[in-house]
């Protein structure tokens, strides 16, 4: 890809096939993540109050 951008070389046909596969796979992963996010059961638990210290680094 860098050769295409900097040197003006044209990518070979394998690049285009791999690019299409990567785009399709990315879309499928995003859709699956969104679907999983909206379909799983979950519960919200109230956290108990607690104290903690933040120590600065010297």
C-alpha cells in the first residue's frame, strides 16, 4: 500500500481480493458485536461505598 501512495505503483489483483475480504470481515465483526451487545442478559449491581487514596508519584 505504501508503494501505491508514495510511488504511484498499482496494487496487484491479490491486494484487491484481500481488501474485500478484510472489509467484509470487519463489517461482520461489527454487526456481531452490536447484536451480542443488545441480546445478552445482564444485571446492574449497586457498588458499596468505599474509600481509596490516590498517591501522586514524585
